[in-house]
C-alpha cells in the first residue's frame, strides 16, 4: 500500500525549547508522530525525554516553539479546550500512579466516570471487564494495588489509561523496574494496544529490548537536540560511536 503523505501527523513539534533556570533541557527540538506509529525516544538521562512528553500534555509549558496535537496547538489552548485534548491522550507514568486506596475495579472506573459521563453502570462494568481482558488480568478485579506484583500494577496502570480509548499514548519508561520476562510482556502489550486501539505512541525507554520490540521509528536526543532519526535497522547498523553505544548488546535469538 502506498503511504498517503498528505495525512497530517497526530503530533507535530517545532523548535521546542524549555529551560529550568540556567539549565537548557530542550534546545531546538522538532519531531512528528504519525498516525498509528510507535515512536521511541532514546537518549541518556537528563537529555529531556520525559520533559518532552510532559510538554505534549502541557504538564509543563515550553518556553518557545509549537506543539500541535490532533490539529490543536496545545500551548495556545484555554483550560477547557486543553482538557478536551488531554482526554484523547493516554499518559503511562513511570510509577504507574495507581490509587492505593482503590481496588483495581475502582481504579479503572475512576477515569470512565470523569470522561465518559453518559455511561450506565452496566456499560462501565462491561468496559472494565473488556479492558482487563485486553491486558490479561481478568481475575484481579477486586484486588488492591498492594496485592499485585510490579508487572501486574504496570498492566493495571496501562488498563486505566486505555479504558477511555485514547488516540495517542505517551509511555514514560514502561519497563523500568521489571524483570526481563515481565518487561518483554509489557513491550508486547504495547504492540497489542497499538493494534487493538489503533493508537499512535511515543515511548520513552532505556530498555533496548523494549526498543527492539516496539519501535517503528526512533529519535535520539543528545544535549537537548535531536541527534539522529531513523529505523531500528539504521540505528543498529550505525557506525556513529554515540549511537552504537546504545546498541552494543545484540538481541538474544
């Protein structure tokens, strides 16, 4: 199938700059996220990866530049319009950010009641059951977060994010703190969500096996700028010493 190059990106960032005091975090970053694409953002700690996705959801406001999300320039939006855009963005925080005092069911019901206000209780119940099935955890409905393993909490956090049917997913280190087997399961789940929900996603990660599993395209940041952009194959075959330092280990067959 010939790609339609006239389709607008779901996220278009141009000349983004943000500083904290005298520290320049993002210098002049421009990038685009295509529809139904998994875009991985790589870079050493402190290169502004997490700051970038927080700017997209306007959890942080950039000093300069434009961020267009689903056709709307988020820095120019009033609070009401910004909240409408945020409903279409799923943000998986590194910590998961589950509500410890709520059961799994209550954690999943919470965003539905805030965003899908016209749903009946039976429709909410059906949506909760369906979403738990999609992350492979149908049997934890009434458990508390403290009763779950790290991998299970990550899956429930992901379920709570996708239950409102976002068009865009932002993943902040989705496999951090997980054992290799569970990390691989979460990476595969990111791909499953992309296919089932037709999401476009930005994935921030240091986990190279996650990169190899999920990346349709990669952007590498260095010193607050875009250093390289390309496919996984282009990155793995790069002779650039900085790029190759991330890809030293080969995928185990």
